[in-house]
């Protein structure tokens, strides 16, 4: 399977202390063609005063017609994905402590998202940056301890003020962090509560892996906003927001 050497591809996991990984991934199981995998919450699109007021275009329907359902080896979580995409479990010898570790790749082998559970996390806000929230949607099916996580696609930095140095400045995934307020925000922290501690499901936007239309020489953040209007991104969002307790 082809993997990108882009340095940001592994940074999502580097924000945490990895305690354990899951066993072999189960094979996706077919669901009826056209079955809905979307979360029931109504998505919203938001932009802050730190970015242009022009709304980001979104697609009205996913590109993939045939979907399957994947259930983690531990049997605690499930999500839907296009039938042409694949799931691998790279946990290997790290599976001793339990948990799930699944990489979702496109039909041509591009890594689009990673699901991982049983993670110990922590963050400190050292500096704030201009930001934009391209999409935000509550996921009540994953609520834990009275906290409802949300799906988000967000960025840090803008054309006049860069984001965090040497790290990707756009990411999509599930988080328990509240929506940013004001004209600046801490770095992106895409983790959510899931027994026994925390989990992550998403990825940094990577123009080498996320197929994006337009001029390849466009700035990174402009590419991220264009990607939010693609059918591929619509499928990724539908997949991630379908995550739910299995059974």
C-alpha cells in the first residue's frame, strides 16, 4: 500500500501518548445499497471574523452510491464507508492493551482517515492563531459523561498570519473541544471521550493525499477550502459522522 512521506500525515497521533492498539480489523460487511450513514444532527457552516465572509461551498450529496459497515475488532464501534475503500489494522505488536486502530484508504491506496481508541491525551494552549471553521456538526450518538463531541473541519492561520510552524494547519475529525470564539484559537485538538479514555477519528488535510481541484500552486489553506467542496470530502464527512456504538 502506497503511503505519503508528507511530514504532517502522522502528526495527529503525535499529539497524544499512545497506550495501546487494537487486534486484527474485521472485514467490512455490506449494508443495503443507498442506506443512509449520516448522523441525525443538522450540520452548520461557520466562519469567523478572521477569514473572508464568503461561505465555503459544500456538496449536496456524496459521490459513492454503495456503502459498507465496518465494526471494530472489539465490537464497540461501527461506521459506514464507501465499498471501494479499504480498512487495515497496522497495530501489530502494540495490540497488548486493547483498543481499535484502523486506517481507511481510498481505492487507490491514499490514507484518508485513522480511527484509534484507548489513547491517553493532554494539551496545553501555548499560542493562539487566526482560524476558520469550515464545518461543524454535533454527534450526539457519541456523547460520554454529558459531553457531546462534534465533527469539524477547521484551519489555523491565514494569508497574513501563518498557523503553527512546521505542522499542518487544516484538519477534519471528531473533537470534544468547544467551538472557537473571538478572532483566534488554540491549535487543533481532535480527540473525543471514549472508554477507557479517549479516541480519534480523522486526519490532517494533505494535498498529496486529499484530491483537490484547482491550481496546484495555490496556498495550502486555499486548497483546504476547495477540498471542502469535493465529492471525496463529502464521503469522508459522511463516513466520520456515521461513527456510533456498535450493536
